[in-house]
C-alpha cells in the first residue's frame, strides 16, 4: 500500500504541472491576443445602430379620416399613410375644372366664329373684286361709246348748216350722244358702288382681328384657370400623406378621427437601406481610424454573430461640443476627461434584423 502511494504521488505532481503549464499557455495566448487587439484595433462600446429617421407631418390642417399603417409595418414608396378629409378640396377642384371647361368651350366657339368670318370675308372680297372689275370694264366701254357719240355729234353739227344731213338724222345723232353720256354716268355710279363694296369687305376683314384678340384673352383666361386647377389639385394632394421612401413604420402618434395640425408629427419611419452604425471613439485612438478602414461589429441582440463594415465618415468635433448644457467650470477646478469623437460605419451587407437604437460594439482595424 505504501509502494502504491509512493508511485501515485509523482503522477499527481506531473498532472498538476501539466495543468499549470496548459493554464499558463492559455493565459499567455489570451494575453497575446489582447495585446494584438490593442495594438491593431480601435475599439468602442459606445456605439449603436442608426438610420435616417423620417417624421411624417401634414402641411394642412384637417380631420384624419384614415390611418392606413401600424407600427412595424413595411410600406412601399408612394403608399398612402394618412388620409385627411378632402371633401372641401374635392369640391374646389370640381369648380375649377368646370370653369376651365367653360372657357375651353368659349374658345372653341370663338375659333368657329373666326373660321366662318374668314370664309365670309373671303367670299365678300372675291365678289367685291369681281364687281369692281366688271364696273371698270363697263365704264371703259361706255366711255368709248360716249367719245364716239360726241365725235359723231360734232360732225353732224358741222354738216347741218349745209343741209348735208337731215334734221331728223341730226336729232338722232344728238340723242345717241346724250344716251352715251347717260350710260357713262351710270357706269361711273356702278364703279363707285363696286369700290364701296371693296371698302366694306376690307372693313369686314378687321372684325377677324377683333375676334382673334378675344381669342387671345380667352387663351390667357384658360391658362389662369389651368393654374388655378393645378393649385387646387396640389392642395388636395397635400391632404393625402404618402410614404416618401420604402421603409418601416416605427411609431404612430395619432388615430383616425383626430384633428391634424400643420407641423405636428403624425408618425415616424425609417429607411432600412440607410441602416448604419454610429459610434463615439476616444480621442486618444481617433488618429488610428482612417476612412474606409474595415470594422467588426458585434450587436448585443445577436451574441456570437459578427457583422462587417467600413468607416465612412469621421467627426470633426467632439460630442461634448453639442451638449445642451454647457460646462463653464466657474469654480476653477478642472478634471481632465477623455473626449469622444463620432464616426460612422457603413455595413457591407445591411441586415434586415438590425433596428435603429440597438447597442453594438465595434473594432476598427488600423
């Protein structure tokens, strides 16, 4: 029994020595790993998941008739979130639309009148020109006949004293001259009437200018009515609050039936595509942080899982500069505190499971 005890003692000593040696190796390895991380990584546990938070509010006052979303709901860009009562706005749009349609009908009527007037003026001008041409030709013929009748009368007057022609023939020649002169006067009167007709046709053409001026005024009124209709539609659209992005509803602050006030927040949402990590790094380690440096991210909500990202922005002022309550230190006592500077880390593969506000730890490679 004594021999067995003597043999087991060295074995126990060897076992203890092996355990101690293994513990020393593990301690040495852990210490080396810790030193390596301290020398090659900048770490911070003052970090959290962030995203672009969007506050939805109304530009117009009105009764909420529908709240179409709930907290946690995923919505598409342009999806209706909140609907305010738009009955009055709809009536205003209908009135503006009716006024616009009336002006457009008046414009169509004016265009028809202008077309008819142009056709009538063109026909009147053609008729007046034809009458003028006919009157001018008739007057020329009558003047020729009158000149011939006058020459015949002059020759008859020279022959009648010598009784070369009879008194009866002389009377006939004189009557022909008088008839030719009368016909010429009638032709001149017809020419004056034809010229007056041309002048009247030209005056009628000016009525088209008046109608075209009215058409221009109507076009201006239509443009004004279209602008008024667009404004009314815009006012109505502002009563339908649509999602500006594809995102997630984080919180709602109202219920259907409540009265919305301009500027009052109705709900908050965020865009999952903007998920990132915002951290505050000690000023003593900020010099080692470079833009684009790889970063390892551990989220408290997912222990054992590591996310990979890279530094995308470095803050240029310490977080203490943005404190709401300044610290003027009036007593003269001073305690030096290591300040922190903000950085932003973008995830290489944004995960849907990350939510704004989650606490994380980051390690940034030098």
